[in-house]
C-alpha cells in the first residue's frame, strides 16, 4: 500500500516537473529560432536580421553611449559654428571666401 502511495505521488510530481521542463525547452528553441543566443557571451545581443554571413545585432550599452556622445558633440560644434558665423565678421568672411574658391 505504501508503495502505491509513493508512486502515485511521484507520478504527479514528475508530470508537473516535466511540464516545466517542456516550457523551458520550448522557450530556448524559440529563442534559437529567432537568433537569440543565451550563451555565456554577454555581447551576443538580439539579432534583428540576418543576410548570409552578416548579422545585425542591437548595439550594447557602451556603444549606444559613445554614439550618443558623438552626436551631441557634433551638434554642439554646429551650434558654435553658427554662432561664430553670425557674430564674428572675420569668420563670416572666411566662410564666404572658402565657399567661392
């Protein structure tokens, strides 16, 4: 009698455990299907599209920060050049002479 109780209880536990394993395996297979690699490499990001041997991945945090700093720096440089153009007559003449030559 005791054995039947153990096996019946183990059977229920195994079925719920198997269901969890199946769900985890299906998630892994769907991520592999869409190009997401859960390996130990943290630089492996989500692949947005893949053409032949080339893959486009989402940029990392450091890359986004550097690109944002470059864009902001170039915008500040443009604002400085525009301010110099309007308020400094020699710079205004320099732009005109370079544009004509």
